[in-house]
């Protein structure tokens, strides 16, 4: 079941929001406004949007250090997200979590786990709570291919599989774990092939094709809601920029490789699809303009927001 | 009843009272736990709420955390406290920090029950008393009961608390019996128990060292020395006021624990007492603790890693 044209325009808007948001954060980073590192998602937008578009508002997401996009795709306020990244009092986490932990439980983004792979068992537990509470929610857990060699991946997926928990394990394979390419860390070609070790389906999709990601996620959601347990979805994609905003990203990757992936821009590609389905240039241009404005507004809000006062330091420990 | 039975009662009562309380860990279901603390829970509450897990501490600890932040109250059993090392990441980087780093959005009501200080030839990686590993991790509550009564009342409080709680059960005291009332009760965190009153020296003893300190009190009394014996019961929050108030009367302090001495509970308590009652001290503070070695298997060596009543008595005599 494909999304409606309106839903597709909405997906385009979300992808563009992520792109523009990350560009604006990169800009603020280089101006010294971001107090932490910032791991940007540019190039991977089809994954967050494809998966989150297949979720309901009350479904859960667990993200990572590269998690701005999942927040935006799940409908979190860009204003409060930007404020969090800048460490401001108006941020999602009152500025205490920052870029790598920005999350909003009210929107279903439970937490961003900045230690690679740690969200995989935690997602199993969210699935367990869904199961025991008897709701038909699901949880989508995002991680990179770099996470697939840590114990948490194997232990966590085994547990979710064993207990048939409603979890989507979404591997965003952007080919590099910081500077180490998949080839230099892992002998298997497809991370999804590891699913067979846990007795669950593993699916490989083109992670730059938002509709393909959406379709894979939709099927996995259907299985999860139906009590048939987790799916491991591997989305093949690429991070255009460095590991974080301060890393040019060329010390360990050939320029030609980066250029080749930039040619396969998921947003331009989806734009062409929309035009071919009858959406007009004018409609898309107006979406693009609205997104620019919304991102500008979010950054202004974040910049103008105050930092938390000293009374916040000792709050929320227990 | 024994501490094992008291813990079992606490779990069963809380599971009856609140359907969001679940139990999971290695061998806690069909077998009822290798120490039998969870015996009978599977039969009463069923396999959804009483879950045997794979040998996969990092996974089920993480799962407990994920369940806790979305509405359940998991009680996890870590068979040996040594195995906390296998899930240190989930405890330290997530359970302890998610509330703070989410700006208060998340609550993490997880209880981690674990057995400390096996004390019988299980060797270096199956004998530790690692409360102190966690004493400088803000966000965790640390509970160390020494009687069946305290074990039951504190476990019920732990299950109802919204913060992650590490609950250290002393193997040496699992089968020791003590009175537990029929009626419902809980024990608040952060309230030390003065086990014996005394005027000459304050002995702060932790976990399985509490009955040894009490016995030392009895022996010292025969020599005309009265030792005040305090069991802090929880190390976070730590009832330092009760300890300081006692030291202001006795002017002497001995701490007793069976973790290695360096960076131990005694070190922290000594520092706090020096900060708050330096002028009241008439003698150096003595820390009776395990030597800084892994626990050896050979019985005569192994015994030397657990402080004895004699060592406590000698420490007092050296002070006076």
C-alpha cells in the first residue's frame, strides 16, 4: 500500500526539513554556537522519513548520536530540537542532553542513545512494555552498520526475537563507522543477513529511495503489530559529510566516492518522482519556501532562548 | 524468616499490588533463582511477568530500562554482583543518566537485585562486594540490607521508587533468620539503623559486616567498652547525619566493609566525617576492610579477605 500523494508531499517536506535543519546546525556549529559535537544526517534523509512515515503518532522511536532527523521525522518541534542542540533552557531536555541525546517522549522519541548499539536492547524493553501493556504500538530502533559488531546488537536482537517483540531494527548503513569502512570492520556484505542468526527476517533496501524504505517499514510494522516479532531492515545509504560537523570527512574516503553518492541525492530523486506523479513545480516550490522559513524560525528561537539557570544543575538527578 | 523468604515476600506483595512490576533474569523463572528468592513467582504470576532470560546481562538490563521508561517496573536479578560488569554500560550510561539527560522527561524505575560476597571459594570474579563501583555515579540508589526485616522493607521501597536502585543482597546472610512482621511496612531510603548504643566508639558496618560488628559490640562490652554500631542500610542516599551525630558523642570512628579498602565505603564515610566533625575526633579513623586483592579460592586465603569479629575488636582496642 503506497502512501497517498498528500502523504508523499508531506514526506518530501520532512526530508527537506531535515536537510535544511542540518545545514543550519552546521552553520551554527562553525560559528561556535553549538556547545557539543553535531553528527549530521545529510544524505540519509530517506531512511528516517521512510520509516517514521510508516509509524503512528503513538509509536516509539529510539535514536542515536545522529538523531536530529528521527526527531524531525517523528514530528518533534524543530524549535525545541534546535534549542536543545544549543544547550538552551527551552530545549527538549532543558539543554542537558544536547545534540546527541535530543529526544521527546511526548512525541514518541524515547531517547537518543549516543553509545553505539546501546539502544538495541533498550528498544527490546520498550517492545516488552508494549506487549505487557497490551497496546498495539511498535518501536523503531535506528543504528548504523557500525553498531552491528557490538555485543548489544546481538544480545538485544536475540532477546527481541526470542520474545517476539514489536520492534523494527533499522540499520542505516552509511558505509562508515567514523573513519572505518564496512569493508574494514565486517566480512559480511549485508548486515541484514545477520537476522538469520536470530531467526527473524532481514531485509535490504535502497536507503536513498524513500518509497522503498517506507514499504519495507510498512511491512515490518504490520508484522510487529500482528505479534510476529521484529524485522531487521538494512537501508544502504551514505553520509555526505564527515562523522560530525567538525570532520571534513575526506581523510578516509575518496572524493569521487562522496561525489558519486551526492549524485544519488534522495531528496532530488523523490522530487522527480513527485513531479512525475503530477505534483507541480509551484506546489514543491511553496513547500520549499515554507521549510526554509520554518528552519530559520527554529534557529532564531534557539539562538534567542536563554541558557538554563544554575538552579537547574542539581534538578532531575533522581 | 530468612532474608531469602523476606525478599520473596516483598516481590510477591509488590507484584500483587502493582501489575506493572515484572521480574526477569537468569534462572529466575522455572528454577526460582539459584538462591530461590523468586521461587513460586512464575506459578503465581505467569511467564509474561516472570521471565527467564538468556545469559545476556547487557540485553536484559537494557530491556529492563526500556520497559521502565515506558511504563513498567522491572526487577532484574543479576546472579552474582560481579556480573554487573557485564551490563555496566546500561546501568551507568543509561539507567543512571536518562532522567537527567532527558531534562526530567524519563523516569527509570528499575530495581537490580544482586548477590554480593559469596564467601565460599567462588574466586575472584564470583565473590566481589562492588557497591563502591557505583558510589560516584549520580542517579543511582544503592541499598545494602543486613536483616530479613530490612531486606523486605527496603525492597518494597525500591520497587516503588522512580529511580534506578541497585539492591545488594549479602550471600553470607541469605539464610540467617530474623523477625518480619505480618503487616505491611516499608523502610525509607537514607535512614541508618543504630543497631547498638554505645559511648566509646562508633562502628559503621555495611551489609554482612553488620552482624559481625554487633558481635564485636557484645565482646567489647565484656571488657567494659561500649561501641555504637550503625548500619547505614542505604549507601545512596547515605544517612551521614546519624553517623556524624554519633561520632560527636563517641569521638572515634571505625568503618567495616568487605570490599577492598581502597576507594571503599569507609573512605567516603571517613572523608565526610572529617569534613563535618573533625574537631570531635580524638583518634584516627580506622577502616576495617578487605585487603586490596582479588578473592582467592583457597579457604585459608579466602577467609583473610572477609573481616572477622576479632579484627573489629582489635581495631577498637587499638583506638582506645
